C-alpha cells in the first residue's frame, strides 16, 4: 500500500471524534468572524476607502485588537479548564454548536 495515495487509510474513522472536530471548527470559525468584524469596526474608518491597503495606524490597531482578544480567549480558556466547567452548562450559546442529529 502506498503512503502517497492515502496516508491515513489504516486509521479508523470515529464518528464521535468527527462530531467533536466539527463542533470545534464551527466554534472557531464563529469566533474568528466575530473577532474580524469587531476589529474592523474599531480600526478601519467608515468614510470610504481612500487607499487599497491599510495604513500603518490601522494595521497597528488591528494587531493590538487581535492580540488583546487572543490573550483574553486564552485566559478565559485556562480559567474554564481549571474549573472543569462543561460548556453546555456554563455557556448557554454553546447549544448553537452542539452536534446536530443526522
């Protein structure tokens, strides 16, 4: 068997692991899109785009915005893991990401 055709062919697919991966992907995508919208709203002016690229100030603002959000996300994640909180009980909006019946 060639490893170039399908290197993961010998591994069994586990539906439960795929469901968890799908939930994590959906949650990460939503987080990224929310962060992108918030930082764009804060850092990019609304009076039209005079230049095709972001200015140095806009780039710096976006970098700081994303860094702060990332630091907050890590701190909250560490706290949640240390407390052993279950997302479905501690985060009511988690139900939107729960695996759907197929």
